[in-house]
C-alpha cells in the first residue's frame, strides 16, 4: 500500500467521524454499535478467522463456509457493513461473534486488529480494503479472498486507483475468483495465487417445491432505467395473451414512481423481503438490471424455485454464476427486449422440466467450492 493512501487516511479520519455522526442523526447508524466502526466496542480476541461480508448477499454466500469452520472447532468473528446485514447476522450466526467492520482508516483498523488479533483475515466477493490488507501483512496474518468477483466498473475503478493503492493484493495468501475475468483483475492488483471456483452460493441450492398455483409473470429486481424494455416486453406478451398478471419487484422500492403507469395487469411490490413469496407464484421470471448498462442482478433465487430466469444483455456483474447456470441450461439470455419477451412466452407455456436435476448439479459444484475455501483457510493458519 502506498504512503499516500495512508496519509490520506489520517487526513480523512476527522471527516469520517463527522459523517458517522450525521448518519446517526438520520437514523442510518446503530447508536449502541457505531463505535465498532471506529475499532472500539465490546469483545476481544484472539480469533482463528475474521471473515468480512459487506451485506446480506455476501453473508448468505459465506454461510456454508462459516458453518463448516464452526463445526471444525475454529473461533470466528464476522463483520458486516450495513444495518440490514447486522440484523440478519443475529438470526443466522449461532454462537459466532458479529461486529460492524472498522473503517479503513489508520486508527480504527489498528484498534480493531489489536482488539481481535485474528489468525487469518478473509473477505468475500469484491471487498478489497487496502489498509486492512496492509495491516494484515504487517502483522504476519494470512489474508484470503473467497468467492471473488469484480464487475466491469470495479475493474475500471481499481485500474484508476493503482497509483494510490499500489499492488494492494501482492501479499494475499489466496484469491478464489468466480470466473476468469475477475481472476485476471485480481492478478493485475498483484495477487500471486488466484484460482477459479464456482460461486459459493450454489452450495445452498435446494429445489423449493410449491403446492400453490403458479399464475404470475415476475419481473425481479427491476430498475426504472429499463422501463422502455419493460414496456416493449409487456406489449409483445399482450399480443399473445393480454391477461397475464405481472408483478414487478423493484430493486429500490422508493423509486416505484419513476416507472410510470405500465398497465392494469401490473402490480408493484412495495415491501422488502417478498422475493420468495412472488417467485413461488411465478410461472416465468425476468431478472432486472440487465436492460441497461448496470450488469444485472443475481438470477440464482429464481433457479431454486424451479424457474429458468430470463436476463437481458447486460449481465457481467454475475458472470461466474451465469457461466455455471448456462452450462446446466438453467438460464435464458436475451440479446434485447423482443427476444426476452419471446423467451418469457415460451417459459410461460413450457415449464422447466425436472429442474431438480440441474439444481443437484449446481449444489455439488457449490459444495466443492466451499470445501476448497475451508481447506485454504485452515491451511493458512496451521
């Protein structure tokens, strides 16, 4: 890590503390736990493994690894960033310490490392904090990245930041990337040992059976920026069947008003946490974030509900997941809105036969990645 990054961290510390206070005043921080972000709070180490998962999605992907490490008798500390992930951690982590992650600033991170004294540091997905990795290097703590993923935008951002951070990953013990493009990006950041493995989330693949009637087209995690594509898809589908009920689950419910009026058969889900409810009722599903330059949302949940999701042309955010799903014919990729409408119409009239066979294969691939990650972590701290 460059001296410039460390110097900027010292300068930014007072500003960061003021920002936390402002967030606290707006109800965006937990008043009792905010000191944890400054490396303070209760509890202390040592712990065998510190694993950081930024939010709910990353924490869910990490759960099979955490469960196996806990079964093997290792002491664990899990950190997350968001309040929602902290709430889920309380429900999911039985007997595992959870704290908010320290800010990547010299004082907070040093206090954190002093307090918890981890034998290994593990981050998941695209969580790269130069100060954390440098602190681990200074203290002789092996650092690993599992389920590694870098979107196209992240790759561009890190390329521009190289002058500030240097080869931030040049002392990382191992990176397990989800696909080749991310693997190459990690190597460009200096990672000496990079392997490609299936996404960890696949280990949790399980066919969910439903007794209720499937009678909806679900458009999941949609963004207002793709409203024109939604309109075209709805128009094409109406030509074949004008009575298909549609549920749109927006990625950001507070932006529902930006979609405009999409017709009498279209219902918007305004509440959080309703994805499983609607996927259980879906006869066909479209995954959003894929009809503008965003990179797509995760299609995995739809597959577990026995659906082959349709995605548009922008889907590089989850290219590792999509690569594996495509190999099992478990996803449909459309080049534009008209083709997506055609695929959805086909899915509506021709349900996916025996999805449990593909799901079993996906679960096996995910479990292999979990076993590989657990082995690497345990090997690093021997």
